[in-house]
C-alpha cells in the first residue's frame, strides 16, 4: 500500500513539473497508440487467445474413419440406453 502511495505522489509531482504542454504531448501519443490498427490487432488476438483458454467446451479431436462403413459420432451425441 505504501508503494502505491509513493508512486502516486511521485507521478503527481513529476506531472505538475512537466506542465500542460507535456501533458498534451503524452495525451496525443496515448490516443495515437490506442487508435492504431496494430494495437487493435494485438488486442483482438489476445482477447481471442484468452477466450480460447477460458472456453468451457472441450476441444474436439479430429477423427479418422477406420474403414468406409464406420460412422463416427461425438461422445456427447450418443444416446444413453
């Protein structure tokens, strides 16, 4: 908690010394990065990876037929007798 307060205080002091012009420069740079197409692609890829990681559905393994007459059915679609 103390580290957080020290960080906030240091940021405030450095920010007030830099002045309004530096604030505007940092603000423009931040907006440019946030609206960049590269940033959007990275965010989309990371969101997709996170979504895949948190997916509750099991991944289906590719199945190969043993012969021409074999029918493959996923386990969850089999009727219980």
